[in-house]
C-alpha cells in the first residue's frame, strides 16, 4: 500500500519539477503590472490598496516615475521618440494611454498615423 503512495509521491514530485522548469523557461511577461510584480512591486504601488478591484488612474505612475522630459532621454534611441513628439507636447497624455496595466501596450498615435511603430535608430 505505502509503495503505491511512494510511487504517486514520486510521480507528483517529477510532475512538479517538470512544471517548475516550464515556469522558469517561460519568457518574462510583457504587461506593465506583471513586470512591476516581478520587480517586487505590489498591487498597492499603483492602486493604493492591497486588494484592488477597480482600475487605477494615471497619477499612479508619476509617484515613482519621472515626467516626459526625463523619459524622453531614456527612449531617445527610438524614432519617433514616444515620450517626445508633437502629440505629447500638445496633450501631455496619461502614461496608461500607452502603457496599459494588465494588457499589452498601445500606440495611441495610430489613431492618426496608421501603422506607426517606434523603431530603433
Ligand atoms: C504598474 C502599475 C500597476 C500594478 C503594479 C498593478 N496594477 Fe492593476 N491596473 C493598473 C492600470 C493602469 C489599470 C487600468 C488599465 C488596465 O486594466 O490595464 C489597472 C486595472 C486593474 C483592475 C481593474 C480591471 C478592470 O478590468 O477594470 C484590477 C482589478 C486590478 N488592476 C488589480 C490589480 C492587482 C490585484 C494587482 C497586483 C497583483 C495590480 N492590479 C497591480 C495598474 C497596475
Ligand atoms: C511603486 C513605484 C512604481 C510605480 C507606482 C510605477 N512604477 Fe513603473 N517602474 C518602477 C520601477 C522601480 C521600475 C524599474 C526601473 C525603471 O525602469 O525605472 C519600473 C519600470 C517601468 C517600465 C519599464 C519596464 C520595462 O519593460 O523595462 C515601464 C514602462 C513602467 N515602469 C511604467 C509604469 C506605469 C505606466 C505606471 C503607472 C500605471 C508605473 N510604471 C508605476 C516603479 C514604479
Ligand atoms: C505615446 C505612448 C507612450 C506614452 C504616453 C508613454 N510611454 Fe513610456 N514608452 C512608450 C514606448 C513605445 C516605450 C518603448 C518600448 C517599451 O519599453 O514599452 C516606452 C518606454 C518606457 C519606459 C522604459 C524606458 C527604457 O529605459 O527603456 C518607461 C520607464 C516608461 N516608458 C514610462 C512611462 C511613463 C511613466 C509615462 C507617463 C509619464 C509614459 N511612459 C508615457 C510609449 C509611451
Ligand atoms: C489627432 C491626430 C494625431 C495624433 C493622435 C498624432 N499625430 Fe502625429 N501628426 C498629426 C498631423 C496632422 C501631423 C502633420 C501632418 C503629417 O506630417 O502627417 C503629424 C505629424 C507627425 C510627425 C512628423 C512631423 C513632426 O512633428 O516631426 C511625427 C513624427 C508624428 N506626427 C508623430 C506622432 C506620434 C509619435 C504620435 C503619438 C504619440 C502622434 N504623432 C499622434 C496628427 C496626429
């Protein structure tokens, strides 16, 4: 009887190891909130509460991040520069208009420039 349990235990163990190695092999998530989670930043960092149930506003980002002028230096290798262009200058959009919390980033510019991409110089 115990032999069966040992075998089951071993099978579960191998299963877990296999599952674990799969997890490790998975690429890091591309979504903004997941990336912050991987960096050890909790839900409260953006939402202001430990168990959020509603979306957060754009103010959440500027508590930790610099404004567009500083960000533009970080992305000056991209054309056009996502943080420095006529649209950002005119409207100062919220960060979350492009960097979604739990969805893939958007390029809000495509509303007018269809197919626009931020290419590496
Ligand atoms: C980097 C900032 C950030 C972090 C960290 C973050 N969120 Fe969010 N969250 C957002 C933003 C921005 C939105 C609104 C846009 C969206 O849903 O992508 C949002 C939306 C939500 C919503 C509303 C979803 C909906 O469909 O209306 C819930 C619930 C939520 N987050 C829960 C969480 C939980 C739970 C955690 C921690 C595990 C977390 N968030 C961590 C930024 C963040
Ligand atoms: C509690 C502090 C904190 C808050 C709040 C926060 N961030 Fe961050 N964020 C960080 C840190 C720390 C890093 C990693 C260092 C860096 O790249 O500046 C980071 C990195 C990033 C990156 C680069 C990720 C990458 O893939 O390289 C983006 C984009 C970003 N944050 C967007 C946002 C947005 C959008 C919000 C608001 C919804 C937000 N952050 C809110 C602390 C924060
Ligand atoms: C017009 C769209 C857009 C807006 C608005 C925007 N970003 Fe970005 N951001 C990008 C793109 C595109 C990149 C480069 C690709 C990536 O890392 O997602 C980027 C990159 C970043 C990075 C990583 C820079 C690095 O070193 O690689 C951070 C941090 C960041 N953004 C934060 C912010 C914050 C904070 C705001 C609001 C003040 C903001 N962004 C507003 C499009 C935008
Ligand atoms: C409401 C519509 C609209 C939006 C949204 C918009 N643009 Fe434009 N953009 C224009 C118009 C109109 C022009 C001038 C005519 C042209 O060159 O197509 C222009 C011109 C440009 C140019 C060339 C002229 C210059 O300023 O050097 C660039 C680069 C550009 N836009 C980038 C962007 C980026 C990046 C975004 C998103 C952050 C964006 N645009 C969002 C309408 C828009």
